[in-house]
């Protein structure tokens, strides 16, 4: 097997960069949730890759915890988006102004 | 063989991550996000962790992506196809992404990670079960409570208060 750790880490850096681009440019709330998902997946990929090359089972265990918590986060985030959409009839986060001082 | 699979998977993952953020329609964006999550599951398979790969497919591709699709369907039709972004911020964001990738990539390439390979056998997934039930059992219980609490919270948040109970008349 010609697998090397550096390849996986570089893919993870690319995914993290794309996620940061999405979070900083997009104003659509659902798209920002996509960007957060991409960043979480980059982190999981790093965990499993380092856990494979050490090798130790802790990487996979932490990745499983991270996936479960991400599922909870998406459920709460989507319901927050639905509530905000019901209040403002829009999903542009620049319109969610009632919390702004 | 493994290199070809790795190249194909990285093209699929990164390409569909860009597609998820850049396609005009949110529905196609959600499908692109599914591609990214499936590609990461493929990476997990390449890393000899089939249990995490199947968990990823079941949780992410199976439930989260479908949840996002249903949320997209609840939104008005015009909003699904409208692109909401500033053109000025777009170039700033692309610059930020490139600077970030070059900086972190240079740090990683310069570190000693380049020569790390392994010949050792992969971790057996039975060890993960051992970890969960011995050393990490408080975290496992806490995770179950957090999941239950967040699902309840999501249901309470998304409930409509103006709807009268009883059969719908419209």
C-alpha cells in the first residue's frame, strides 16, 4: 500500500479552506450550514488519518463522537433556520437584525 | 491501485464541496454536499476504518443530507434559486482561502509529516467497542443525553404556536 499521511492531511486542508471561504462569503443561512459541515468533515478526516498511522483506536473513537455531535448540531441549526425563516420570511442572515444592538 | 482510488476520491470530494457552495440551486447544493460526505466516507474506507465509514454514510448521507433537503423544501421557491452574496466579499473570501491554504500547506509540507508511512496492521473495530464501553463510557452516556436533548430542543423550536389543534380546514 502506497498510502501516506501527507495526502490525507492536504485534502483535509483543502476542505477546511473551502469551508472558510463559504463561511466568509455566503449570506444564505443554509449554505453557511453546508460550510460548517464541510469543516467538521475535514476535522474527522484528520482524526481518522492520524489514528490510522499511529496506529491507535482513539482516533476512530473520537471521530464517532464527533459525527454524533455534528448530527445534533445540524438538527438544532436547521430548526433555528426554520424559526428565523418564519419570523423574517427570508434566509439572508443580513436580515436577521432583531438581535443586533 | 490505491493511488488511483485516492485521486478519484479527492477529485470527487473537493469538486462536490465547491459545487455545494457555488451551485445556484440549494437542492443541487445539498446533493453536492452528499457527494462530499460520501467522498469522506470513501477516505475512511481507504484508511482501513470500515466501521467509521459506514457510520458516516448512515448518519451523514442518510439522515443529515435528507434533513437538509426537507428544510430546503420548506423555503420559498424564489429563495432557493437566489444567490445571496456580495461580489466584493467574494474576491476577499477567495483570497483568504488561497492565503490560508498556502500558509497551512507550507507549514505541513515543511514539517516531518511527509515521510510518515505505516506497515502496521490497522486497528480492529472491536477495540473501538472496547473503548466505548470501558474508558469512554461517561462520554457515551453524555452523548446520548445531548442527542436526546438536542432533538427535543429542535422539535420544540420548530413547533408552530399559531396553529390551532384539530383537523385542518384549508
